């Protein structure tokens, strides 16, 4: 199911999991993370927020559910804000699986590999409440998101390259480097 076939890959995988999940394997992105990530400018750049739009900026700011529904609307399988998809398919699990289309893709891989019949589109909470399913989702996402990037050299992984693949924009790079150092010094992944 996955290619965590070296100590180096395992260390990098664990680093990203620790950062993305705030060191908790069973986590769903909470309101504070959304309100800290989605900004005024991004919301005003949509057709749903503004003086003549469905929502006013004052109505949206500080409301994580509305913010989560607007920012990713009509992208990667999510519907419009009224669908609630942004909130329903917010980041969950060890690597924060996000977007309805991504949940659907993981469902197909999960079912086609004989792991079960669970639909993660219908049961999205399983990614954050079931450690086994969440871990499988994280490994799948790792393979899909990291190991397929042309700038990621599997033989010479760096925290910077892996971070860019997982979360473009290098968000939290200092924390990720610190976690990688701790894992490298304290976890034996080469046995």
C-alpha cells in the first residue's frame, strides 16, 4: 500500500505526521486552524464574499465553518459554500486529508485494495477517529503527494522538499525541521 521502505522515508513521514496532526493521530482540523489559515484577502477574492455577494466579510471573519466552506468552494470535488463540503471535508487524520475529491480518491484505493467497503465520503470522520484507517490514508497520501513530485529525490530527501510537497508554501518549516531532528536523534527507523 505504501513505500515507506527506508529509515529515511519513515523519519520524513513521521516528521510530517507530527506537524500536520499536531502530534495527534486522531485529529480533525479545528476552527482555530482554519481561521488562522484563511485570510481576509483570500475570502474577498471569492465571488461569495463582498458588498454585493452572499456573505459580508464581517459575517465570515471568525466563523471557521463558513470560512472553511468558502475558501475551498468548487475545488477538488467540493461544492459551493452552501454544500458544507469545505467543513465536512476539512483536514482529518495524521496527514490532514482534505477536499471531497481526495476523500473519494482514497475511498477508491481503499476499497480496490481489499481493505473494506467504507466510503470515506460518507464516513469522513473515520479518517480522524480510526487510527488504522487514518494511517492508511496518510500512507496513501504520502505516496501520492510526496513520492510523485519531480523535485523530490527519494534517495536524498530533505525536510524542505517533503514539506513543499505536503504543504506548498513551506508552512511550519522551522517546526518540521525541529521535529525531524528529534526523530533522527531518538527514533531508530533503520531496523
